[in-house]
């Protein structure tokens, strides 16, 4: 009886491992956008947290030093938003992949 339970658990673990691999592959292809300043600054980040592009509205491109600091703040805010989206999507997909697999409390994949 015990061998059957262990074999079943091993099959289940293998299925979860395959689901996790597929989720990781889909995350590698993921692109998300973060915005700040009502869309004046936009960044695109991959599912691997790589910054892929930055778009800055021409109205923000001035020689005023105060505007430069604002632009820097907007870039940071947009990047934070994009990275937070990647984290949330990653968490959701990994949770879906491990659904039904009993994991210890606090265990994260």
C-alpha cells in the first residue's frame, strides 16, 4: 500500500514539474508595460525582468532641471509598476501550475 502512495505522489510531482516548466517558458515570452504620469512615460519589461523599451512623451523633454528630476521619478515609477506586474503574473502562473500539490506552509516556487 505504501509503495502505491509513493508512486502516485511521484507521478503527481512529475506532472507538477512539467506544468512549472511550461509556466516558466511562457513567462520567458511575456512582455508587460508599466506607465507613469498618465502614460507620459512607458516601459516594457520581459517576464525575466529585463527592461526592453522606454517611451518618453516629447512634452517631458525640456532643459529645466526640475523637469529632469520629475522624468527620473516617472521612469522609476513606471519600471516598478512593470516589475510588480511581472511578479504578480509569475505568482499566478506558478500557483496554477502547483494547484493540487500539497506544499508546506510558506513554501514558494
